[in-house]
């Protein structure tokens, strides 16, 4: 049997975070190249795979998109155990998704993995930044996100799945870091 991609060029990623922060839209934008307005709440978890090139090397990304709702939280370790990278997503316009849910997922990862999972912290929905409709709600600034990422030893990025901002860059960065880590 021959495979185009050997194991060392294949990385498993998992998206974690409160429901409705845009995890599914981020994955769909990456896979389909467009914003999927019709995305329905994820049940349990869904899987997608994609191949990208990093420095001329073909890399296969196996992406697990999890559901953030309480009743599915117990299932999440099945998806993040053995992952090379965890992409922790919050919405910049939903403070709870940042202040409470990110810590929940970081603690969950700490408890149930051996600490080998690389962390990425992603602030999604930056298209809503300074949106007058959202002005009553305090938004999470880029500086706050970066500080939090520093404290977690995570790589920080901001995205908008609605506008396609930062999505390619996110998966490229994840793939690059996974590759660097694997060759250590
Ligand atoms: P998930 O539960 O984390 O998977 O979130 P979804 O991907 O299902 O998205 C939840 C809601 O947020 C949907 O109504 C999306 O249309 C919306 N959404 C997702 N990404 C963005 C974004 O970047 N900007 C805006 N404005 N809305 C978004
Ligand atoms: Mg989802």
C-alpha cells in the first residue's frame, strides 16, 4: 500500500470553544473558500480533511470541529487526545466566550492530555469590531487576546469567517508550527 503523505506530514487539529463563536464557519471557509451562512449547530463533532503546502511540502490536515454545548463537553477529549494542535476559538464580541470558556478548555486539555498539544488562540468575528449595532457589548481587544495567548503559551491570531480574514493564515500557521514541532 502506498500513501502520498507519510505520517509525519499528517497533523490532527481540533477546534474547541463556546458554541456560536464561529468554529464551523472557520473550517467551512477554509475548506470551501466561502462563508457558509447556513451552517447549523454542530452535533458532537464533524471531520474534514485538507491538504496544503508548507515550504513545498504537502501537509495533510485532519480537522475535528467539535460542538461547544454543555452536553457535548464530555465527548471533547475523544477528539483532542492525540491532537497535534488545539485551536481555541472565542468571539471578540462575546466576552463570556473569552473570559470563561477559553479557561475551561485550557484546563480540560491540561487535565486530560500530556501537554503535547500545541495551543492556538483565535479571536473570531473581527468584522464586528466597532460595529455600532454591537456597541453596548464590550468587545475583546487584540491586545487582550495577545496577552491571554502569551499567558497560555499559545499562538494568537484574529479571524473573520464572515469576511474570510485570517483563515488561510491560521491554517498555514498551524501547519507550519506542527511541522516545526514534529522535526524537533
Ligand atoms: P460554532 O458553534 O462555533 O461552530 O459557530 P458557527 O460556525 O455555527 O457560527 C455561529 C454563528 O456565528 C452563525 O450565525 C454564523 O453565521 C456566525 N458567524 C460565524 N463566523 C462569523 C464571523 O466571522 N463574523 C460574523 N459576523 N458572524 C460569524
Ligand atoms: Mg459548530
